[in-house]
């Protein structure tokens, strides 16, 4: 039997790289400090979806997220770094799904429907995160911003623990 | 059915802690805010509804009785019987192990709304034998991909491919000695020595051969002539031991060549009125006693295509050389000629051929030459095979050395010319 081409699914790879580009563009707000890990991350993401490597994808997305943290640190603004971090997450999620589809089904299989459903759900979650997170940031920054946000974080951790149980 | 966590989101909360810690250390609310991202996706992984195993598969095959080499279309249809969306449904159809997919892919990933169907098709190339489809693998994931169901569904479908016997103009058998001919004639005489022609009576013709009906009607004496050639009994013996499954560089095994050639020789011999049977020389025993006629021809084609002794995949059973040869000899009619089909990949077939010859069966060896390439190994294999061919010829056994890339008929013509000399 001829061998099956196990490269990552096409549409997912394109979306993953697109998300990486969006992420990089967003964290440009942090200047060179954020762009260095960002560019490195994007290059790794591109290599990962070409070669079908989960480890590289995770590393690349990690660098993009690091870039987002640096951008937030350097610029002090919230919206664009948040967008950058969310885009990095979407890129990782969609890219990993594409690699999985490639491994399981091969490139010759029709996978569009599943890919788009997965990608849309991921983007939707990302948008909700950006909107809600930024709204909380805006409302809380009126009073005592940092303590409110720390409380928010503690709440989030408690929520996670509850979910894990 | 199995349900398991894919663990693909593992570690996403660490992101929150990293951002949180950095945010607190630097007293930078914008950094702290990024902790939200990890929390949000972790929650998404946990809260997204798990998949429901509500998919059903049906498989249809264009033609479950194809000829060799036909492309057979296979269509698989998926239906979501549940009342919720299946966001990520992956299907891998169980293509029979012996068949190669030549067009399309036997796999699909899709999202299915309740009550909807999706289908995919692909083509496989038929090779001889019965091919049962294996279970279809269905993997349903939730939208976040955190949990998946795996299920194997068996849909009973089979493709049965019995190739027609390929034609061959003629295949020269060895001349039978007088005593054998006598036996053969009696054997065939009852069933039907073929009518040939009538001619004018000549003095000396045997009285039994005069057409008396005609003499009574017209008063003329005519003699009925039968076909001069006497039919032989031939058993085609196919080497199907594990070493015979050597393949050429294209991956076609020598047993495939032997079976094809066997079918051609059978078709040539049956056409000239010889009685033809088949047997396997291998751990798996298959036997069809020599016979004649159209029904026998069909049975012979089926035997070659489907019987375990000629299976396209190598046997797992252990082979007992002495036992196998005794079994063959026990079944061979006393006057039967043997045509042995073997790639001669080891010494055993030469021993078997000489042993059969010694027991009074006239043996012809048809050997497909599947040694390909110019590597050292190939050259040694070629030398060894040439040596075996010589051994056989020295023992007075006819050998037809056949390159499977050329038609068998050409090899037969060449060999016949040499044998006549």
C-alpha cells in the first residue's frame, strides 16, 4: 500500500500561521523587547506546521505568549497584549488540532468541516476572553486596579480548582 | 468503546500562574490581566460538552465481484443519530489488508449536525482472493478536543475477486511413454475422445470405426476419425512455501506470478482436452483433482483465486518438506504429469521436482525470474537460481525460465524451440 502523507491538515496550518501573524502584530506595541521572542515564536510556529511537530508548535506559541507578557510589561497597555496572547493560544489550538488530524487521517482525507468547526470555536472563546477580560480591566482600573485584579486572579484560580475536582 | 482524555490542554493553567506571578512582582495590572487567557482556555477545555457516540456508518461497494485489477469504488456514509452537534468526527475505514487504495482516501474528519449525513468514497484495486473489510474506527471529539470517544464498528462487507484464467495459445507437455499413453487413452475413452471428421472408407480401417448408420442409409462406407492426440492428465503444482513469496522490486510476489501462469497453462491445456488439476506445495494444502469441461474450468479458477494454499499472503504455519511431498504424491493419479511453478528461491523445489520425476511423473518446471536489481545479494541469488536451473535440466526435467515482465506465451515459444532441438 502506498504510504499516507501524514503532514498537518492544510486549513488548520494556514489558520495557525495567520493567528501567529496577528499575535506578532499585536505585541509590536511592546517594541523590540516584545518583538524578539515574538518573531522567534512565529518562526517556530511556521516550522512546526510545516514539519508537523507538536513540540516546536508549543515552544513557538510559548515564545509568542512570552512576547505578549513583555509587551504588557513594556507598554503598560492591556488590550493589544491580551489580543496577542489570545491569538497565540488560538494558533496553538488550531495548529495542534491540524497536526493531530494529519497524523490520524493523513493529508489526502477531507477534513475541512472538522477543522473549521474547531477553529471557529477556538476563535470564539478567544474573542469572549478579550472582551470580558478587557471590560473587567477597564472597570476595575477606576478604583484600586491592582488589588481588584489580584482578586480576579484568585477567583479564577479557585474556579479552576473547583472545575478540576 | 473507549472514552479518554486527550490531555491536549494540559499545562494551560501554568500560563495563568506565570502571568499572575510576573504581574504581582512587577505591580503591572496589564501583565496580570494576561492570566485571564490561561484561565479562559482551561475553562473551555473543562466545560465544553463531551462528545456523544451517536454516529452510524454504512459502507457500500460498487462491485463485490470484480476482476483482477479493477478499481472498486467504496462509499462510506456517516449519519448523526443523536440530537446534538458532533463537532469533530474522525472516521478511518477498515480497508482490507490485501487491497491498496488507488484513489481518494479512506478517511474523513467532519462536523455533523443532528440527523445529517456525510459521505466519502475511495477506490481500491482488486487483487485475487476474498477480502473482508475490517472494522471502521470512529473517533468523536468534543469541540475543545479535551475528551474523545473511540469506537470500532464492523460493517460486514467483502470483495471477492476471482480473476478469469488468462488465455495462452498452447503449452507443450512432455511426450508420454507408451505404457502411459495406453492408460491415458482408456481413462479418457469412456468420457469422450473428441470427434474429428468422417472420410471415405479405405481398406484396412477397423470395422468398429465404420459409420454404419450412414452405410445403411446411403450404402457408402465411411470411416469416423477421432482426434489423434491423446489427452494427458496434468497436475499444476504451485510452490507456496514461505520462500516462494519473494517479491520483485515492484512488490509483486513470485506466488502471484506462479498463480497467474498456472491459470494460463490450465487454460491452454483444458482447451486441448487435457485433464487438469491443481495442488499447492506448501504448508497450506489445496487440491483440485484433474478434470475437464467448463464447470471444472470455473472451479479451477476459483481454487487458484481463493484457496488457502495459493493465498496472496505468506503462510504462518510450519512447513514439513517430506510430509508435503508425500501428500502430493498420494493425491497424484499414477499417470499424471506435473507442472511445477516455483521461483526456485531455494533448493527445495529442485529436490521435489527430481523426486516426483523419479516416481514416474513427468515434470516440467515453470520458474518466474523475480530476482531484480544489481546488489550483491541479488547477484548471489541469481547465481544460485541459475545453478538450480542447471541441476534440473541435467536431471532431464524441462525448465521454462520466465521473466514475468514478458508474456508467458513468448517464454513458451522460445522454450519450445529449444526443447525441439
